[in-house]
C-alpha cells in the first residue's frame, strides 16, 4: 500500500510517472498514432466482442482522450505460430507484434481478444484475465468461449484493462490518498467489480496524460 498525504501529492506523483515510459521508443510511437486496434482472434460471438469494444470506448471517453478505436473483421495475425501446449506465449506474441509493426512501419496500440490461456513468465492467465504491456501498447485478453460471461463482465474487464494500457499501473486498493473517500466499488479494484471509476483513479489517469502533454508538447486530452 502506497500512502499519499494529499490529493495534490497524488496528482503530482501520477503526473511524473510518464518519465519511464517516454524513454521507450514504442510508447512514444503508439501514443502519437492515437489509434487502438482490437484484433479478435477468438471464437467469441459478435455481441460479446461488441461489449469488449464498448468497455474500451468507455475508458477512453472517461479520461477524454483523442484515441480512436478500429476493429478489423479479419484475423490479422497467425497466432498458431506462438501457441505451445495449448497456451499463447506472451513473450512470443510481443515479438510477433513488434516485428510486424516494424515491417509495416506503424505502431498502433493493439488489443487482442483470444480464447486460449496466455503464458507469461511462470503464470498462466485464464478466462477473463488479461496481460498488458504498457510500453509496447499491447493488451491480451483471454476469454473462454465455452464459459458464459455476462455482457457486463466483458465490458468491465475490458474497461479495467484499457485503464492499465492507458497508464494506470496501480490498482485501486494499492494506494491510500488523504482527501478522497476510499469509495468502492471502483473499476480499478483487482477484480473490476463495477463500471464506476472513482475520483482517485480518474484523477490519476488525467494527471498521467497531463504529464505526457507537458513533456511532449502535444495534445492528447480533448479540451
Ligand atoms: Zn488490473
Ligand atoms: Zn478507484
């Protein structure tokens, strides 16, 4: 648990967290493109993908960012190349995406919806879990198409993970800031129990992007 004595201290901490990201060549590129692609590489039905898309859109709108969402209706990558023992290998996925970007000379943020477990380091992520590489602008969601997920579950999970992608790297319960009521439920609690984003987490994201605007002299937040 990280403690902050005032809202001001919290906002200033978040404002300054961009530094480590802006040193990363991928990060500066994907934020400049201002486009996020959703690649559906799962058997999830269209109505389910629509909820994922809605969650992502809602996250972008809540912070007021200039990012646009694109959702191609074809399978762009050949994921069978990076599946081992039934799991998608996170590291290989990362390499696949970054080398494709290099070839195509673009660097859009990419959100993948897959229906296999994802192996990352020693952990295997299963149904409803996700993995985000903020610097590279890549998120992997895994949903089990055989398990019934409520539309709200898909939407709230997508929203939560998009907030990670957009720079919020702490969960709601990991910080205590004097001045905010520790209001729960908040979408940024570990299990994303709600579509509501509390003021503390919203201020964190806004301050993060204000920091990026300040450092890059470019506009990201809608005025
Ligand atoms: Zn999380
Ligand atoms: Zn919160």
